[in-house]
């Protein structure tokens, strides 16, 4: 059984041009994630899936293997699962291999996040896991007046936390992708990170906020 890290890093981002190579603390976002995966003591190999030559060069230089992603998996509506399944096919993954799907737009992770998440997954017998943050803020939804009784506004410590998928990483058995084409399937759990470590860069405002942390 292998432990395989896969980092999809398509070129051609429209929200932030060349987003995966934007510098944070003087290092491309992609390299932050490669370094985290390579520093793990449980991951065997790290692969970056891309169709972009510049991203491929940066990935190789950072010590990752590169899998050239077919153009049909690089469209604006292409799912990350397509890229991951392509890598699994190229490396002849076994259905029981453990797959670590990292998003390089979330560069802030604690050094032992991967090991702790895997330990939690194994201890609970989960088939897949997602990184998350918890909030005890009041969550409103469009079309819903409120999720609490307006006559009783509970104190923070009395509220049930809401779990938010933060997109930093996912851990799954390979069969979740091979059989169901999804990063999350079967018995699903989550691994909590501090709010700051779930910060995700999607647009220029996010990038500006992340830059203030330098």
C-alpha cells in the first residue's frame, strides 16, 4: 500500500493570473504545498498534475514528480477529481492506496497536520477525510430568517460549532476516486485546523489579506 500525494496545479487561472506560482513569504504557493507533503513521514511520493510548462519546472525544482495533464482535464469546468484519477492511472495506483489531495491555494498548514489527520482517519475507520475549521458564529442562510430562536441568543460557549470544509487537503482511499469519482466517499470524517490555517486564496482580496501575514 502506497501513500501518494497529488497536487493539481492547472495553469491559466482567471481570477488571479498564474495563481499557483504567486509568491507568499518569497516562495510560490505551489512550493509551500510541495514542501509540506515532502516533509511528511507518511507520504511516499508527491505528484503535481499540470499542463503548464512553468508550473512543471517549479514543481520539478521543488522535488515533486510531474504528470502532464491532458487538455481535456484543464477546462474551466474540469473537476479536480479528473486530474487525480489521471495521475492514479499513470502511476498504477492500487485501490487501497492512500491518496492525499492538497490544494496549493492553501499554503498555511502546521508541520504535523498530515500525520495527525491520517492518525485520526485510521483510528476512526474512515474511508475519506477533509480538513476543516469550526466556527461558533451565527450562520445565516439566504431565505432563512435565522437558525436560532430570536427570543434566545445563546452565548458562544453554548452554541454547537458549525464545521466548515476549508479546502486545504483531503485524504481518501484510492477506490473513492476509482469507483465513485469523488474525493469524499464512504465513511467520511474531518480534521480540524485553526481558522488561520484554513485560509484559501481565491481572489485578489484573499491574496492581499494573506500578504499582510508576511
